[in-house]
C-alpha cells in the first residue's frame, strides 16, 4: 500500500545483496606491484641517509630508558 501511495516499487529496497556485510575485494595487478617495488628501491637508493637517521632516532627514542640505565650502570661500575 505504501508503494502504491508513493507510486514506486518498494521491492528493490528489500532485495538482499549477494555480498557479505564485511566482505570486500582487493585486487592488485602484478605490474602495479612491480612498479611499487621499483619505486621503493629508488626511494631507498636516493634517500638512504635520511631513512637511516629516521630509523636511528626512532630506535633511540623507543629504547631511551634502557639506553639511559645501561649508561648509568656502566658509569657507576667504573667508579
């Protein structure tokens, strides 16, 4: 009755979809993957010093307490 009053077919709203609610498709072409790998190689080749500095800074920040305690232990043992 509601469909007739609105002059529309409401059956299209009640159709179930064939896909699952959390299902998705992820497709990547081999050529795209090869291009990505080549781009990463070029990035590392051209910027390896900057990448090394970033890795070292992140390493020291994430291990600051261990490095600090190791230095202090070594300093105290030397006395």
